[in-house]
């Protein structure tokens, strides 16, 4: 199933609306809920890669399919630190973008199963093996959209939560779908690499 930004938008606006009645620990609530919503959303995406390398018997070519799952606990901690720093709007946008990008590019949040063909002298056969990797995206996409959003919200007397949810969901979606997934095929089954995207 492909990413549908409206699902993330709905979770975010629910979080922002709930914050209107929170009098204590609002920053932590927002960080926790936002991180959980982003992780839930990323898990709905479909990762696909084109892979090449070697298997024990010969050369390998195949295609990987899989999912991406971020560490929402780490993202929530980073977002909380960003919120507690009380940055101005532009710096808040920059640091939120950094936090989300770090969650997607740290460790190996992408897992795939590659299915393809091993070619060896005299023939070929079907073969498969796992891959692990990460997303490389343009965090400036998130930063730029959040800066514009925060600027617009200064002049709004109503509808700020809806605009914030829409812009953040759109920015995260654009960041993810425009990024490149890079995976390493894992020994002892395969060696090599693959690249692709999440949709």
C-alpha cells in the first residue's frame, strides 16, 4: 500500500487539537505523538529496490521489496529537545527537519527481501536473501515547508492546527517519496547492494 499523506495529516491534527486542552507537559505529549504518527505512517509505505551482486554460486540480479521502520523513541527524544529549546520559528523548522531526517537515515531502518536469479557457468537458478539499509532524503524539503507554514500561522486567528498538520504531512511525504533507499545485501546469502524508493 502506498503512502497516503491524509492518514498522517489526520493523526497530526488530532494531536494538535488535543494540545489545545493540555496544560502540563504539552511539549512531551506533542513529541511523543508526532514521533508515533510518523513511524506509523512510514510503516505503511512500500519499499522497492533494484539489486545486484553475488551469491555463493555466482552473480546475482534481483528486486527487493520491504518496509521502513524508524526508532520513534529516539525521534520523540530529539523532537522534545527541539521543542524545549524554544527556538524562533525558522530555527524550529530547521531542527525539526534535522530530527526527522536523523530518524530516517540512522542505522538500518529499511528491511527488504530480494528475489532474483543467480547466474553461474552453465545455467541459472532462483535465489533470495535479505537486505538492510536507509533512506537518503532532502531535509530541506521539510525545513522549507515548515518555515513557510510557521510564517503563515503568525497572521492566522483560526485554522492554525489544520494548516500545520497539512504542511507537515505533505513535507514528510515529499521527503520520503523523493528520497533514495540504499540497501546492502546481507551475507551469507548475498553480497552486493540495491537502490530504490519508498512509495
